[in-house]
C-alpha cells in the first residue's frame, strides 16, 4: 500500500484518468498488483494450513466458510495517492481470485475527505468504469449532525451511488439529510443497492441508535439491508451480537432475520445469478420453483442452474441450513421456530463508546 501511494505521489495529480493510469503503469503498477495478489494468496494458503483444509481426517469446520475480500483504499490522502490506490484495488479485483471488489476506508468526516469527497467519487467511478469486474462497496453517510457542517450531510450517499457506481453502501446513517432522500431511496430500492447496517458501530461512534437510526426507514421503503459489524476488533463484537441487537431494538421476527441473512448472499459480490427471482419475497427463479428450497436432491433444472452460479449454490446451502435449524427448534416447548426469543447482551459502556471514536 505504501509503495502504491508513493508512485501516486511521484506522478502527481492530473484530471485525466487515462493519462493517470498510463503514468501508473509506467511506474510499475502492474508489478504491485502481482505482489498484492501473491500476498492475498499467501494469506488464504496460511488460513487453509492452520485449519488443516487439505487433510480430510483433520480439516476443521472453518474450511467450509467461503471467504472473499474487498481491497481497502485509504481515503484520507490527496487525490493522486487515492487514485493510485484505487487503480491497484480495481486491477486486483479484476483478477480471478479472492479479491472481488473495493471499498474506501477511514473517517468520512476527516477534513481531507470532506474537501475532496466529490473528486474521490469521480475517481472511483472513472476507474470502476474501466474495470467493470471490480465491484464497488463504499462507506458513505457515516455522519450525523454536529460531526460535520450541515451541507456535508446532503450528498455523500447520492454521489457514492450515482457518481462512484457503488452497489452497496456501508452505514448510510445520514440518509434523512440527503437532498431528495425519498427519490434516492426509491432508486436504491429499485436498483437493488444494499445498505450494510452497522448498529453497534453507529451507536459507539456517532451516537445514533434505536429510533434515531435509519434501519427501520430503509426496510419500510424497500431498500435491501444486511447486518454488518463494521470493525469487530474495535467494537469487541461479532455478527451474532448484531443480530441480537437488531432483534431486540427493532422487534424483528424470525422471518425478518432470515431475510437479512438471505440479503447478505443475494447482494454479495459472488459470481453467477441469484437464486431469487424476487429477493424481497424469497421467490426463486423458475428453474428452482416448485420444489423444497435447500433440498438435498434439487430438480434437474435447478441443479443445472446452480451448476453455473456459485452465488445460487451458496444460497441453496443457506436454505438447507434454515431447514435444519427450523426442524430442530420447531415445536420445542410448544413454540414454532419463528417465535424463538433472542436475548441481547448489554450495550457497550459509555467509556468504550467515547474511546471508539479515538481509535478510528
């Protein structure tokens, strides 16, 4: 990453994407992409070794977890450095490998990002259009009143969607302050642009939670959502904690929780078509309609469909897991599976919430 930023600094900023990319190639961007791909491959190999994935007798359950990566672009730098990072990330995500997309990271309220935000979105959009295999997920709208001037609450999510071409939005907390927020959310719902909901992180860092959080609003207007931890290490949480928190804070049903889980795969940057013809209603494509979702032996048409789609195969496996879970718990204590009570641990202390901002 540092080497990549250095070549960005060497070439300087030009408002000409093709000239910038050519200059980066002349400075050795291709070699950096190869080194980055090798580094990611080594990480995956080390994971497989630690879990004994190549040893049938000793392989651990973690071997069955499908892992994909987003290349992180540090956003609080000048435009030339951000361009070079984004170019490397897009090239890396265009290869046949575990890196499937890119994201911008670091504080959105930093003065550099606030000053260059529109330029950052144009950079991501320009590079993304030249590398269509690289999928784009952007943290946008991780802001609230009092953190930034009011004008900076009005356009970050829209520009991430319309200019940068983001297919997923992380946080999206300030959606209510966006210009023509209703129209923007309608577009996100229509285009299937998912919002990654980070309940604990938003409570700790922004102080936005409960009825003040836009999670219920997104769900009400049909914008797809999924739960995310944002940063497990900083928040000292895991994804189970976020499901518990969502269930308690918003009185979610088992059906609601299933939909959130389904969304995490439906809108994942995985190859192949989705199992769902209508994701919101969980209606499968015609090839897989009529049978039992998640069945051990799907129909011939459904098997053929899934053979060409890694995404659909993982979605089918999720349905099988739902079926096993529901079979296990349905009828216990005379209650159906969708009435299982979910307890939530206490929220983080105010001291931890104050410190989280400093860590970020």
